[in-house]
C-alpha cells in the first residue's frame, strides 16, 4: 500500500469519526485535531448526557476516552495490518468533575501494530485534568460475527 493510499484511509477515518459514526454525532463529539501524532476530540456539555444536573455521566466520559483512543490508533495506523478497530481493554480513572463544562480528550497511540496501546487525557477547556484512560485496541481485517453465527 502506498503512502498516498495510507493517507487517504487515515483521512477517511477522520471524516468518519467526525460525522459518520452515529454515536459520535448523537453525543456531539467533534474532531479538533487528527494527525499521526494523535487526536483531540471535543465534547460540548449537554444536559441530556448528564448523570446529575450539570455533570457529565461517567459513561459518557469513558465513551469519549474509548473514541479518542481508537481515533489515535487509526490516525497513524498502517492499514496493511487491518481496517476494523476493536477495543480489547480499557481502564478509566476519574479525577474530577467540571460542572457544566465541555470536555477535551487528547489521545496518543503509545505502541502500534495489530494490537495498539493508547493513552487519553480528558481535561476541561481551561486545562483542568478530569480523567485518564488507557485503551488497548486491536485492528483486524475480519468483519465482526453476525448475530446469527
């Protein structure tokens, strides 16, 4: 696969993350940065995503971590190794809440291959650290099994 083909696939994944994934659209996640060094996703606060008045639900924070981590893998991935990302493991440490504030997730892929390891920092727009995540992502060429199998 040529460098140009790799670049085109990475660009396709960026567009897909930013507008093609229904869950990302539902939550309001937007790509702010996407390059081989990593990605930055932004999530505007929305009361419909809260657990308590003015506070994001922890599951939304973990979904943002998972989405950003997988994005960081695909932003610099060698597509000769596969095209279907699958989260294998994820750990999240919640450090603080930011009532009514948007979230910013900065993710980098620390180790690349068929199995990838990504690190994510979630902050407020002011830079206050809110959560940390470690995510293991496999990238395979096989489609997921159908419900009938």
